[in-house]
C-alpha cells in the first residue's frame, strides 16, 4: 500500500501561516510533519488544515503531542478534521488539548478574536 503525504505552508493567511496536510500522517512522514510545524509555533498559535488528511497513526499522534510539549502555551487548531481522524482525536482525549474548529476560517476567526489589535496594544502601552 502506498502512503501519500504532503504538508504545505500557506503563508498568505492574515493571522499567521496555515499548515495544510494531505494524505496519511504515519511513522513514515511524522518527521517531515514535525520539521514543517515546529518553526510555525513561534506565532503562538498554529492552524493545521486537516481537510485532506485521511489517516493518522500513533506516530502521527505522537508528533502532534510533541508540538504541544514544545510550545505548551500555543493554541494548536486541528481544523476541518475528517470524521475518522476526529473520532481518533476524541477517543484519545486529545480534544482537550487541541482546538477542533470545523474549518480553517473558523480557526482564523478565533485567532482574530483572541489577538489584540495593534491599536489596542498602543492604547494600553
């Protein structure tokens, strides 16, 4: 069985990059995922677009948990999860440590609501 996987960084998002995943996040591709995702945590939040992610194995889950360990205060959004992936995340009780918005746009709206505007920061300082 051939295991396809790709991750692409979308830098054009107004609230920070979105990491778009496609295929199967398995042991074979966990390092590639970590290498792409870890630098993006510097934004304080990370949107992972799971719309085209079909499957996650235990190594993929471990890679997600590593992100949480690397940046415990970051909000990590697992956006647009498929039913099987969402079910796995919920069975493993990971929905308590990762946000599960139904779309990337919903994740970005949450970031917008939780991020102070530059005008508010200037007035407060």
